């Protein structure tokens, strides 16, 4: 798992108009006093190369943030059976990491 400092460094490089590569990412992290993990740097740079950061940030800014909802009332056994099917579908959807999921992640960080 990539630590938040690495994500911030990546976004800082992007906003500064600098190339997001291993050398630049290491420099930013070291300047911030973060102990650099080479494996994390390499994996993050490889992952970011396939992502249009500007597009993800734009999408995350446009996404509405859902309001907190109250806890649901107690359900009867027949209602519980009806609810099981949608849960299974959600599990399948959550396995895929899409640009939408990344946008949601960026939105939650910088909302």
C-alpha cells in the first residue's frame, strides 16, 4: 500500500509541472523528511504513468460528496434476503480498480 506522503509528493510534482518519475519523487520525499522506500516509489511511478492525473482531479472535483445517512431500521428476515443480492453485486464491482474509483479516492483526500 502506498502511503499518503507518496501521493502528496506525486500531486505536488504534477501541480508544479514537473515530470512524475522516480528521481523527482525521491527528491520531494527526502525534502519533506520522509524515509524513501524504493519499492513504493517504483510501484507508484509505474501506476501513475497509466493515469491522467489532471483528468482524475477534474472528475474528483465534479463529484458530489454523499451526505451521511442514518442507520437503517431493523429489518425482517424476508427483507434481509432481498438485500443479499445487491451486496454480492457490489463485491464484484469493488474488485475492479477503475478511474472512477481513483477519482473517488482523490476526492476523499482533497474534497
